């Protein structure tokens, strides 16, 4: 007769939820297996049984943080492809500012480029649409434009999270995005 399962999916989810809460509140360094297990009414044996240890738990946290990051980037295209690019960048920033520790988890543990792909794929899609809609010049390389936008957005967010932006500049994020994309606009007829 098979032994009953002591550590089930419900306990796994509870441990993961508590770990996410701890990381969101205090960052990855504050995550201690013994206190996490106690908070969930179990032992560290459960963490090792369900995740294989702290490394496995951090991998599961990365997967969940990446899922939530992707959800923030689920911007539905509207009528103006340039406005859509700006809305996508604003969603990226909003997600990072709302959950900075999860943002840190995503980009600190970028398992084979998953976070980079999650950030670049929607940007590239929106850039390609803007080129097709003649909102951006047809000679713009979508990969280069996407990478430029990502570097702009991610750099801004990283500086803002660390408090390194000049005072009052937080409100200029959208202006910066529009300045970057304006350089890719089709030439206006004389």
C-alpha cells in the first residue's frame, strides 16, 4: 500500500504564496526557510520535499514572478500603435514600481533569457505593428527599436527604484518615451 502524501499541492502553494509575500515586502535576502515553514505551519522538511531546498524555492519564485511580470505586459492593442507602445512601457514601469522585489527576482535570476524575452517580445510586436501602420518609418529595424525601448524603460525603472532620478523627473517618463519614438517617425512632407 502506497504511503499517503504528506506534502501536497495545497501546502506547496501556501509556501510559495508566503515566500512571495516575504520577498515582496522585504526582498530575497529576508527569505529564511525555517521562518517560512513556521509561518505556514509546517517544517523545513516540507520545503525540501516540495522544492528540493532554497534553490528550488527561488526557481519557483522566479517562475511566478515572471508569470506576474508577463501579466503586467498583457496590453491590448488599441487604435494608435504609438500610444500602444507608450501604454506598454507604462505597464512595464507600473508593474516594477508596484512589486519592486518581484521585479528584482525576475531580472536577478534571468534563467536563459526568459525575462529578456518576456520584455522584448511584446515590444517587438508593438514596434512591428507601428511600422506596418506607418506610425514608425519602414526602415526602422524592429529588433533594434525594441531593444532601445527596453533599455530606456528598464533603465528608467531601475534608476527610479534606486532613487537615482533627479527630483521631479518621475513625471517625465512618458515624455521621454515619446522623444525616443519621435526619432523614428516618418518624415513629414514639406
